[in-house]
C-alpha cells in the first residue's frame, strides 16, 4: 500500500508541492504538516499590504479549506514534526503520532534571527501571520516605529509605517540599504526614497541595548525611543530535523540538482534547501524567495510523479516600498561592473550587473518589461555587453531571438 508523500512545513514550498503533485498526476496520499495554525498563506504581503492595512487576513490564504479536501490533500495544521526516522521512513509529530512515508519533503523554511543583545525586551519580529498581527495591532496604536535592519523586511515595514504617518527610524549595521542584495546605485535610490518620505536612516550603527519603553541604545552613544521596535536582520534555515536525522547539512539542508538530500527518499525545498545553482557565485547556495520555493516544489513534484526534473531557474525577487517596485533577476553579489539603463534620477530605471564580463543580475525599479527581458537573458546566458545594456535604443529582445534562432 502507498504511504505516499509527507511534507513537513506548510509554507510556500510545502503548499506548492502538495498542489503540484496533484497537477502532475500523483495519485497516492499527500499529507501536509504545518506548525502554524492557519491554512497555507501568502507571506510577502505581511510586511507590505497587510501591515499598511491595504490587505486583510482574508486576502492571504492561497486556497480555501474545500480546495484541499477536493484534491485529497491531508491537512495537519498546528502540528509540528519533531523527529525523522529515516530507516523506518516515518516522521513523528508533537502528539507522538508516527506518520509513514514513501517520500518525505522537508519544507521547513527559515526562522528570524534574533538581535544579539540582552535584554531584548519589547522587540518584535515579522515572519509569520501571528507576528504580523501583533506588529500591525501595535503599529496602529503607536505614533512611532523603530525598524532594526535595512534589508527588505526592515525597509518594507518602515515604508508601511511611514505611509501611515508614523515617525520612523531605521537602524542598521550596514553602510547602505539592502547592501547584501542590491547594487550601490539601487541602495542610494532607496535611501533617498525613504528620506523623502521622512524616514530617518541611521546606518553603520550597532544596537547595544534595548530597554523597556522602548529605548534603543546605539554604539555611537545615541538613544532612540519608540513604542514599537521591529527587527528584521535576517533568518536562519530550519535544518535541525535534518541534522538530527544525520542528513547532510551546511548553511541549509544540502541537496543535489534534483533537490534530494543525502537520503534519496527525502527532498528539501525552499528557504531551507542548500542547493546547486549556476546563478550563485560558488555554484551552491540557499535562496530565500517565493520563486525559489515555487520552482523547487514544482521540480520535486515532477520527480516524484515519475518525470525526474533537475532544478534550474533564474532566481528572482521583488520588494515594494512606497511607490517603487524593485524586481531583481539573478544575483547581484559578486558583480563588479554596473551600468544604468534609463534615468537613475527618476523612479524608473534598471541597473545591469556584470560578473567576470557576463551579465549576472538586473535590478529594475518600476520597469517590469526590463525585468522580464532580464530573466530571459540570464536564462539564455546571452552575450549582452555593458554598452548595449546602457543603450536604451538597443532592443534587449534581439539577443533573445538570436539565441533562440541559433538553438
Ligand atoms: P516558509 O514560508 O517559511 O514556510 C515554512 C513553514 O514550515 C512555516 O510555516 C514553518 O512554521 C513551518 N515549519 C518549520 N518547521 C516545521 C516543523 N518541524 N513541522 C511543521 N512545520 C514546520 N520573498 C519574495 O520573493 N518576495 C517578497 O516580497 C517577500 N516578502 C517577504 C515578506 C516577509 C514578511 C517574509 C517573512 C518573507 C518574504 N519573502 C519574500 C520570503 C518568502 O516569503 C520566503 O522565501 C518563502 O516563504 C519561503 O517558503 P518556504 O516554504 O521555504 O518557507
């Protein structure tokens, strides 16, 4: 008898795998186990439209409960997988029950990195719907917000709060916004954007203490006060289940190109998976994005359904802050040359990044067409020169048609 597929983690990747197994024609049992109480929901709006009040909780679930019943997906929400028995091929949930599998997918995602100062009274984080509810409720009742971290989450929260007329201070150790993931030009654009909306950005600043109240003490000696502090300083992959079961882990659960762990009946997908990726410097990495979670889930569904599919996709990301939608195709880290397409003093331009003379990343601000072209150019490993990228009269499409004509 089929024991089927068990999926640990019901976030973006786990949800997508369950759905894609059915669309791929997999007929066996599919069990989705998630430790959050809600049905799988869309995480990106939590720091954007949900926090700003433009979307409510009702907008977040991917599908209603009836969908899962109709597709015979066994939903076990509010349950946590606490151990794997890789020899016996079963998982144990927190009630003590053991659930057998033919294939197991670890889609356990990531959890927030806590700030490294004691005591950390009064600091909130933003990862789950429960977190976001609390942040929103307190933000609505507060005059001011301190956002620790100038990455996507910290800046999105800052923009949502400033858009509601709150006094916002962003404190970050980095010397420029989103420094890990965008070029200096795009950082500068977002620095100005926040400053123009009244956000105070305190960069190169370490948080040394947080007092009740809430008072945040900085390395420079300054003290910033606000009733609400949200920290967004990155995440850590949830690898403990895998590591405790003896599966190979690094900065994530290590998988091959088919997203198989060191146990061939166990896959890992999404934020927790450390995988081979030709777009990442060094050839392996862990990517925290919706695209990565969705595409990896689809690849595994295909493999389990009997059509083995290696994972290979251009990574892409986005963020929305005020009236700027930034879309990134590829990985900016490691790029040495950048050229601008469009007018960098406007709110609509793209930055093309080159690594070892090859196009490696394109950051598009309010230029969705550039973004779509960029994904195709990167996928095709097209030969675009910096001069062509910077020349707005040069149609990016031509390189794609040449590639496809030749292939
Ligand atoms: P997750 O979505 O984290 O899901 C993992 C799930 O597994 C969680 O529900 C977790 O509680 C559960 N779990 C963990 N361990 C266990 C266990 N032992 N048993 C049962 N369940 C378990 N990405 C973008 O591309 N664009 C954006 O604009 C964007 N905005 C974001 C905004 C916010 C506020 C956040 C938090 C993230 C954002 N991201 C964005 C990142 C994106 O949401 C993640 O990359 C994506 O959700 C990863 O999906 P996942 O399924 O791998 O992990």
